[in-house]
């Protein structure tokens, strides 16, 4: 990832770059940019090399609604000190 620092001025670490910003009510928020090697299996079972993260108000209910609509939910929702995460597959680009 040193290329991105040298040529684009990004301050990378082992995970890529974290861009910090504030929301409408002045909460600290972040956007993470993390490049992966071409043969990564991180996104399995998807064969794509792209993941988008979205902030939502009620992840548990959203995952239930998506499941009811037939969307593939990958694994169980994860919860840790920096947030909750749920993973789904886009059936149009799996």
C-alpha cells in the first residue's frame, strides 16, 4: 500500500485508509478504504472483490426484512465495540 502514500498522499496502515468526518449532528464518523489482493477469499461466498458498508438505524430489523424478501444473508450479525455488521449478497452480481 505504500504506492498510495507515495503517489496519492494517503496515510495508509495495514488496513488501508480511514477517512474521518462528521455527520449532521457532529458525531465522529469514518469511511474505510481497504484494497485487497486479487485472489482474496475475504468476500466469500461472493466472488467479487468489492464490499460496500452502509450505516443503518436498525440492522437487526433490516436483516430480517431482507431475509423475508429472499436476500441471501451471509452468517450471523456481528456485534463489537465499534459497531454491528451484517453481510448480504447482491444476487445480480454474485
